[in-house]
């Protein structure tokens, strides 16, 4: 499929980042593109740079080098993305970032905040379109019956669904999800991740998620990108990632092309 680079949901070249005070690269030269509608899993050992990459693409990382555009708009290392782009990118945090004392319904409706005009949102006014999107997200994630329950009275799995519903209510073109099923048992992980991928596909959204369960990621993703030491070390369809290669990526021993230390 041909794609105009400017229209790719994600296009990144030569991404480099090191956190202040660290002696290693968090990103050591990442080239990476995602096509519209793709479901891509980002895997790799702890500290590989997965969250750093997602944070950068979400416009929350400062001081990085390289070039990145998200939904056709260039990202800068020094400035936050504009309001319009913000509304088009949904982020699911590992810790959910829900309003604990508010109801499920209120949390899901909060997903619409970026889409409401600033004054209406200040006054807490929602439109018919906001209600319809929140309602659809509740139904799609199977938590409609929990709508009036306070979030701090939910199980981990239910909270994870609320976080996903809030993101879907936003109707983003691109969903970035950092370990969206990290707190769930294996069966629920598979169910919730499949749900996220399915709803993203149904809605024509592009999905990039990180996972510590490569086998599960391979079940739901169109493509696997594996990172190690701030670099992409595998990029291809799940069926091309063989267990020996995967084992090598996760082993503690240095890889052949280990990144140089920060000078
Ligand atoms: N806020 C921070 N300040 C300093 N160093 C950081 C910070 N966040 C991450 N790092 C470092 O940057 C590197 C990449 O971390 P990152 O969180 O991106 O890895 P990850 O692949 O998401 O790991 P995990 O699977 O454990 O979530 C690591 O060496 C980590 O220690
Ligand atoms: Mg992480």
C-alpha cells in the first residue's frame, strides 16, 4: 500500500533521547512508521525505551532529537502539540489516570473534554454527540451496567475497561496505549487487549500499544516492533518473529549492535 509520508499516523526518524543524569540512551536512533489502521505492538525488555517512545509521540517528552510527525503534523522537542492534534490522539496510561471518586459514566464522558469547545468544557456542558460517543464506548467495552459505580469501587480489570472506554469516547484517530493490560490475569489480558484492537479496527483507528507479553501481542497485532537498549531490533509481522529471536531480544546479554554509551 502506498502512503503519502505526511499522512502516516506516525513517522519518526533518528529519534534520540537521554534523560538528564542518565549514562545510557533511552532512545538510540529509532526509525519507525505506522500506517493508517494498523495495530502495532511494541515489545522488548524493561528499560528498552517503549514508554519513552510513546511519551515522545504523545508530545510530552522534552529535549529529544530527530524528526517525528504524528497524524501528519510535525512534533517539536520544545513545544506541546496543538489542541486540535491533542483531540485526535488518545493515550491509555498504565495507571489509567482515572478520576477515582467520580462515576464510570463521568470518567468516560471526560474522554470528550478535548473535543468540546473550551468554554463549554469549562462549564461542564456536554453535547448530544458527547453523550452518544460515551454511550457507545460503554457498550463496546461491556461496562454499561457499571455506569453509576464510582471508579474507586471497581476491580483492576473493570478500571482498565473504563480507561479504554474513556479513550474510545474521545474517538481518536490514533491510540497510544502503554501496557494497557498490565494489571490483568492472562485470560482477561487477552480479552481486554482483543477488545481494544477490535474496537480500534472497527472505528478505523490506528493503535500502537506496548506489552510485556509478546505471545499475546502477536495474537492481536498486525505487526510487532521489538525494542532493546533504545533501538528497534525487530519490525515485522508476528509470524516472522520466531521464539529463538524473541528469546535473544529478552536475554540480558548485550546484543551484537549494542548502543554506544552517551559521551
Ligand atoms: N523519567 C525518567 N527519568 C530518568 N530516566 C528514565 C525516566 N524514564 C525512563 N528512564 C530510563 O530510560 C530508559 C528507557 O525507559 P522506558 O521507561 O522508556 O523503558 P520501557 O521499555 O518502557 O520499560 P518497561 O517495560 O519497564 O516499562 C531506562 O533506562 C529508564 O531507566
Ligand atoms: Mg514502560
